[in-house]
């Protein structure tokens, strides 16, 4: 019985380490995307948001100052991308 508990504990510890590694890796990816995204003009950023998968766009926008996010949402509205703008606004809160 003790061997089973040890094996279960070791497996749980390994899973936790893998999860932490994946989370750190995902965070680095999000920050890299954010840094590249911010190099574009506001119009180009709005166009990119329309093409990005929603989950990735939301994760990236969480790392951008709120004032800039609001400007992007306004730009999406001006471009006639109301659906995209509403999806992003609702997901961001």
C-alpha cells in the first residue's frame, strides 16, 4: 500500500511540475505576442485582432494597458467589427 501511495504522490508531483512549466511557457508566449503586437500601428492592431483566435486575443489583451485596449475596441467599432468588439469586450469584463 505504501508503494502505491508513493507512486501516486510522485505522479502528482510530476504533473504539477509539468503544469507549472507549461504555464510559464504559455505566459512567455503571450508576452512575446504582446510585444510583437504593440509594434504595429493602431489600425494594424485592430486588423490583427479580427484575425486572431479569440482566446489568444483575450490572453494578450490582458497584458496591455486598459486605455490602449479601449482604444482598440473603439477602433474595431469604427471599422464595423461590432461582433468582434463585443466578443472581446465581454470576455475582458
